[in-house]
């Protein structure tokens, strides 16, 4: 018995004192052989589902999260109240087109014109008016009945300004149709090149007299699933309705807009913005044994859009963080600093949870030495984006990180939810978890972002990657 106790003590000291090959092996073995992240994500997605800020489902998720985390015996689990915006989609949500040149036989023609195989699946009938896949953008104003108009297709802000100044957008519905640049290897960079048309496009078009906008879905996949997302109005311009259309639909509408001068679009939206609602960040932590007053925060955002189940965006990030905290506890790791798993509320349409978290940290004089965010889905882990000041520290572990397929180190870390921490703790090291990006925008903000789209092994590998990076931060920082 004495020998066993000495061995156990030696193992615990080793886990506490260094992050080496044996430590990596223990973390990854625990994740792959006994991982909890996938099962907990399944509970979240299938018993609660989508978690739009201010909704009843978001409230249920907060209650579930607190109860679930408490069951794991972390040193403390608590809620951090925050008021969040509340926008509601309506059952009244539809988009139609009518065209004299369109007929269903067009869908069976050479697809190269549309560059999409999905057209054969469009549920269009031989009628004069065709309903097409589309969803309101988050924050959109309602139409107050149906609105109709001709369609103008736009590819860039420069083209929008040029046509707008010529009066060509007045009284029209505008299709903002900039697609992902296919040459970009990293799809997040492709997203960044296009997402501005979704966020500010309605107000830019409204400035030239447009009555509504359609926005090409932010995806590099051509299909029939419309992807929603936040849009922001310029208070100086009229608030015109905005919808996202599936990429296949955008391709079709572009062709029709260029060939049929009598093409007509009809839109009807009943969405609404309500007063702010109470919600909360959900937090679990393990107290540090050397510097308990210094915090390493890590997490994802707990809210999601109301399409799908928010599995990859960002249920996966929340599970990465929870599982990382569990993994370190399970293998007996004794952190030097306090490790805090945070599920921030309202990243998608307000960032209220992150801002409130930072404000409370400032008020309570909490000192963060580092913060890591996972908000890129639950796909195969590749590495991390890291503040340049910490890259030399991380490179000490490069061989180990490479051995587990997570050695891609990029300059620049962080994310939307950890950014506010830097404002109250300027010296905090920010880190962003980087998984493979190629499939993320297939599901991002769409009805396909469901539990079934998450691979169990990939999710657990990601959680293990987050756990070892947290330990590296814990060992390398004072």
C-alpha cells in the first residue's frame, strides 16, 4: 500500500510540475477513451436545441449548464447575470420570385452556368410564382405585409455605390451576391472578405433608396440551406428588411436578374425586436494552488442562432472548455493558477456576456493572465493562434504539439468573447483554438448545424488540445 501511495504521489507531482510527453499522453488517452464532451453536447442539442439570446430555450440552456457542471464537482460553479437583446423570428417568413423566362427545365440544363449541383433539388413547380429557401437575418425589421420589386444583383461595395449614385437601386430589392474567394485556403479569411455585406449591407443599400436586401449566404458550399447571421442598422438610414438566401438560390436569382427584365421578388417577414431580457454567463472553475488570485479563462459562447441546434457554433467550443477542465481534474493535474471555464452569452448578436464578464472582472479586481477562446467548430484540431509575446513559450512544446497534430502556431490570438478581457487586463495573453476550417461554413448559422454534424473523435481531440494548451499557459506564466 505504501509503495502504491508513493507512486500515486509521484504521478500527481509530475502532473503538477511539468507538461511533458507523459502528460500529453494522459490527457489524450483520457479524452479518447473516456471523453464526456460528445455526450454532453448531445444532451444540449437534443434536449434544448437552438439558444438564441433572450429566448426560453436559452434560459433552459443556462439552467441545464449550471446543473451539469455542478455534477462534476469542480471547485465552484456559478452564474453571472447579464441583460441581452431579444430578437424573434416569426412564422411569417417567406420569399418568392416570378419570372417569364424561368421554367423548371432550366434546372436540368448544364449546371456549369450555375456552378452548383443543388439546382436539381430545388422544390420549384410549374407555376408563375416560386417560393425559394431564405431566412431573415438576425435583427432584421419586418416587412409589414408583403413587399414586391425588381431585383438588382451586386458584387461589391464599389458596384453598389456606382449604381446607387446613378439611381439604379431606388425602389429595388438588392441581392448582395459576393461569394467566398475560392483561392483562400483558410475559409475564415474567405468569410472575412464577404461578411461585411451581411452586417452593413442593408443600410448601405437603403442609403440609395433600396426597399430590401437579399444576402448571399456566408458559405463556400453551394446548396439549398440559407445561413442567417447578425446584421446592424445604421441609425441614420431607413431600416429595410434583410434576408439570407441559399447559395444555390443566389446563383439562380443572379442569372434571372441578368436575363429577365420583368423578374419580380416578393418578401414577407414578421420578425420583431423586443425589450432586453435577463440571461447569464455560466462559469465553472478549479482554484489554483499557487496563484489562486490569477485567472486563466477559456470557453466559447453559449448562445446560438435559431437555425439548427448550435452544435458547432458554439456548442462545440463550450464542450471543449468544459471537457478541458474535466480532463485536467481527471488526470490529477494541480493548476498553479485558477482555471475558469466560461460559457459566454450573446456573442452572436450583441457580445453582452463578454462585456459584462470583463466589467465584473474589473469591478472585482480579478486579474486574468490569459484567456483562450474556441469558436471555430468541433472539427479536427490543427493548432492555435497565439499572442506574439507568448509564441516563444509555446514553441518550447512544438515537438509535442506536432506529435498530436496540433502544432500549427499562428501569430495573433483571441476572439470576440475574450477580447474585452484585454481591456481590463492589458497584459493578458490571448489564444484562439484553431481546428480545420474546410467544413465549418457548410453548417455555420444554418439548419444543418446539428449534433449529427459533429464527429465524436474530432470533438474529443479538440478538447484534449485545449486542455494541454491551458496547462502550457499555466506552467509558463507567472
